[in-house]
C-alpha cells in the first residue's frame, strides 16, 4: 500500500502509549490501549492489501503468508535469541525452562493461549514473563491465517457491497461477544482472537467504507479521534474490564484518525512521530523484556534506570528496524502491519 504518514504517526502514538504504561509513568495508566490502536491499523492495512490483490487477480495465499512471515518473524526471532542468551547467563533452571516454553509458543504464534492459561495480563506475575507482550502478535497472526480465506470466499460468491456488510456484521458479532465475555471470562476475552477480531475488523470497515471529506472535516475527525485515544490513555486503567465495550473508545479514535487521512497533520506527520512510527514494531518487541529486566534486578522504581531502559528500547528498536526488518523485507518497510 502507499505510504500513509498519518498511519505511521498513529503507530508512534500507540507504541509510546504502551511503553510509558509498562514503565509505570503517571498519566499513562490506560496506555495498554495502544495495542487496540495497533489492531485497528493492522485490520485496515491487511484489508487493503488483500482486496487490491484480489481485484487485480494477483492474490495468492502463499505470497500473502510469506510476506507476513517476512515482516514479523525475523525481528521476533532475533529478540527471542537475545533473551535465550541472556537467560542462559542470568536465569536459574526453572526460570530458563519457562522462558524456553514462552519462546517456543511465541515463535509458533500460540503465546496468547499459553498466557491465557497461566493467568491475567495485569497480574503481578506478569512481570516475570519475558515474552508476555507477544500475545498480541499471536492474535494478529491467527487473524492473518483466517482473514484472507474469508475474504477470498466472500469475494468469490458475493458482490463487493454485500461483502462490506458481511464484514461489518462479523465485527458487530465479535464486539458483542467481547462485551459479554469480558464481564464473565475476562482473561480469555483479553487474550483470544474471537473477542479481539472486531478491533481489526474495525480497521477493515474503514477501508471498505471510504469517505471523502473536505479539509475541515478531516481536521475535525482527526482531532476527535486523537482526543478519544488520549482520553483512553489518561482515564482508563488496569481496573477497567477489558476489552469489553470501553475498548470501543480507542478503537473508534483510531478509526477516525485513519478515516481523516491527514498527511500534513502536526501530530502524526512530525519528524519524531515518523521516526518512532517506522520502528514501532521493533520498539514494541524490545521494550517489554527491558521492563521485566528492571523488575528482575530490582531497579524498576529508580528513574535513571527507567529512562535508560526506555532509551534502550527505542535504540534497540531502531537498530532492529534497520538491520533486521529492512534487510528481511529486502526493501524499506513503511507501514506494513506491526
């Protein structure tokens, strides 16, 4: 897809919200919504990629899955390898065995199921799980496995206008399931695809129902969308039932920003946002092990160490972007899925 500066900047907002939340910064108690924003972005981009290939008769499942693997796996594998080396030196046998289990489940994209069985995302024990953050990658990969099959079948037998509404109905059903399950089976609802699919399908709806806005309406939509995301980051917390209906707020915010499509936005198109957005996937990969490392060594409350860890997350993320992501893709990576 063509480069979208607004989406790239939105990725920067999402990843830094997650980073500041995990490092315990005041005012970012709801920063975990950055993952929900990422899901919307992924749904939008994947729908665009799949439909454009289908309409040009160039879509192949093998090519699609290979591209997704080339985008996601190399950086993930390098980070896992670094953790294995670190664990060999610093972890005791029991801890190292658990790390090995989590590395394996992460690389085959089943870690969301493993972590669901082990406990809640916000539990105190989460800070001993070096790869907890890979649950979201597993959810996305599972979505990627099923979603193109669905779209190809629908497009084969139904007109585009009907396909749009089928996707919208599926999004509503997943959202309804999420609301129901989050209040009764919160851990399962948090980690599993059926209750998360609607967030990616929300991005699909943005692509499938395009609207041409005037400049004034674009500014209004972007402002409203950013305000919804900011509200979620500031006022939500671990005490909220999640995802549930509250997730509709940041998801709607992300959808509005993408719908607005402002390439000249001061918020999403500035130099810093573009830099962070490009490396956002790798920053996300590296930041959580550094969070756990601070806890492991007992320095998570010491500001100099926290600042160092955040800086290291960005530096390692950028190096991973340059030397792993781009080399693996054999071309500059702009705004593919995270």
